C-alpha cells in the first residue's frame, strides 16, 4: 500500500518535479501517467530502492538564508543609492529653477497698444537648423489660409528641431517681415524664459486650428 501511495503522489508531482519523477519511475519500473493513476500495480516488481533525495542539514539551510539576506541587502543598497541620486538630481533642478531671475514687468501699455498685435496659432510643418548658425532654427508654419517662413533663435533650447514638427506655436503674425542673411522671417514665434537653453515655446490646448487668433 505504501508503494502505491508513493506512485500516486509522484504522478501528481511529475509536472512540477520532473527530475524527481524520473527517478521514481526508474524505481517503480513503470511510467507515471494520468491514465493509469487509478490502476494499482498489484504483482508488479520494483527496482531496489535508492534514496531519491538527501535531507538538508540545518547548516545548509542557514547558508541559503544568509546568502538570500546578503542579496536582499545588496539590492536594497542599490535601490537606496538610486533613490538618493534621483532626489539629488530633482533637488538640483529645483535649486536651478529657484535661481532663475524673474524679469521685471515692462512699463504699462494700453489695451489699444495690445490690440495692435495679431497673435495666431500656427502649426509647424517643418523645422530645421540653419546652416552655419549656432542659434537659429527655420520654421515652415501653417496659418490656415497660407504658409510662412519664420526664423527663431531657440536652437540651444531645441537641439532636435525635427521633434517640433506637428506641434502648435504662437506667432506675432503682423510683425513686419525681416530680411536676414539666410532668408526672410515673416513673423515672430513666442517663447518664455531667460534665453539660451532656458526657453520654452508657448503652446495651445487641444482643438486649436492653424490660423486661430489668440485673444
């Protein structure tokens, strides 16, 4: 009866302990299958018994536990160092932001002065760096009923101009065209910041269309 119970147990364990089941099959001289699990092996001869696995001594278990603790300690140390590194970078970013000087407010203007500016939402059709220029990007903009070329000195803030294609920008549309050495600039793209790499293009919310007036 003990052998039979052992056979049934090993049949259940075969999917998860295939090597142990293989040794059990060699001992039982019979394949462990689901279709014969309920059929007793009466009158069946088994092989001489050999130990299928050895007992783990306490010192072996302790060694495994100690190794696991060491691995967890090392992983926790790495995580702690990464967290400290991230916090340091975030703190530096905050300090850098706090150190940026805020420009004083310009002298007051009247509503009539402001009304002279025609601000429009424009979609970037193409954007590329201007050859032999460290600052300028050349934009091709869609203003709804026509397209324009505008140059903007924001290359330091946007070193990958291709990434700007498809987004919207805000343009002073009625600014007099300005002839530059590399072409005619037909407007001004607005951005916020102190200059250089610290410039951020103004955007519009979803739903905006090329040529919409900013009011």
